[in-house]
């Protein structure tokens, strides 16, 4: 018998059961009596099964990722885990997948493990379904979103300013005489949508641009091959393209090879910019110009904010980390 079983039988949320266990206000009399009767009926032992009395610190933080194979997110989780170790916390890392059901189940799993806080890695967690899950299971529990934000009192977001960063990339290309840029993207995420918004805003700001192509990769197709093929299609369908911005360095790395295989000189004929300032930018040949969204700083800031919240310190619910362009050989 778990807190969720009690909640299901009573027809209330798990957070309501938790409030009854911890003798907190905010539960109507009828629900309180019902939950208390079920706790007694099943000899429910809160010290063993409930998320816990406040004085029982588990020193465990839950980190939730949609896809642990995404190197950028995995690296961010590593930086957070290492920083939290300095404060005496251990981490449980869960790979949730992208479906609403799987994510809700992962949140429930972390809640049942009596974690003291949860970190959600990536902007894909910035959704209405996640908001509902937080309200249902994590009320009063600190939740940190890396590169995302949900407007709830217990949620804190640390975001990379990729929108303005991409606008700066367009301006850099403009100073180099590039007038026919394109953007290659994969995944309809809040982060990627802001990148495209930055791309289009800068083009509107600058004069002399026709409507540039934005290429969306099929998310069912393997990511690297998809970017390679999309780059060749772009050059075929828009032969005047003189610069390409990719949503990530990984996509850009595939694009660079596609351009080289097509006999196109980089940057003489086509300049290339990626995003993340990752290892893929450094091993690219030629080396890749990239937007550094400060992953390490972003991740460590998430960990530091989380610890401050757990200590009862007052912090802003939303913080922005500014991005910089690291220029290398592809521009």
C-alpha cells in the first residue's frame, strides 16, 4: 500500500494525502476524515512510505531527462550531479521518454523515492501536462527546469538566451556579406522555437533579405542522417544559400560533411553555425562556429538555486544566462 493507492481509493490527489499525513492545512474536512480512515484501515506507516515528514531529510535529488542519449542534456545532468555532490546530495537520474504518460509515471516514481527536489532537464518539460503533474504530485516540492520555465510557485527556471544569441549569429553572418541564410531544425520544442524566432527577428531587423528557408527534420528519421540529407536537399532546392544555422552542433556536424561531399567550400561558398559549443563543434573539420549557450554555467546555476531553495533562501523563480558566439573556421 502506497500513498498513491490511498489517494486513488479516496479519490483525491497524492499531495492531499501527503498534507493529511503531515497534518497540514488546505484539506477540506470530508477529505481529511476519509484519508485518515484509510490510513488507519491499512495501517499505513508514513515514516516508511510517505514522502516524508519534513524533518527526515533524504538528501536525494531526482533528475529527469526525456532522452539520456542526447549528449547535451546528459552533460548538463553530469554538471548538476557533480555540483550537488559538493553539498552532500545524491542524485537519481531517470530517462522518461517523451510521452505524457511516461513522464507522469517518472515523476510519480521520483516522488515515491522521497526525493527532496526534482530537476527537469530540457525545454520539452515546459508543457501543460508537466504543469498538471507538478500540481498533482509535487506541490510544495522544489522543481528546477534547465532551459525552461513553468509559472508555479515551487518551480524555478534557468534559461539560456538562445533567441537573442541566434539573432547575433544572423548579424555576424550579415557583417560577412551573407544575404541568403537558412535554418535547419529538428524537434518542435520551446528552445528550438525560440531559436527560429531569433533567426526571423534578426532578418526582419536587417534589410535586403528575402524570406529564408527554415527546414524541419523528420523526428522519426535518425538525427545525424536526417541533417545530412536535409542539407543536400537545401542546397539543391535553394542553390543561392550562402549560410546555414543549425539548431545544434550535432546537426551542423552532419551538415558540414554533406556540404563537403557535395563539393561546396566552407566558408567560402557556405558559412555554417551550430549551437551548444559542444565537442562536435571542436572535432568538426573545418572547426565549427557555434553559439555557446553556457551549458556548464546553466547546469551549475540550477544546482545552486536548488540548494538555496532547500535551505529556505529566497531566490528568483526565473533566471536567464546569456549566450556568446565562439567563432571558428566555418565562418
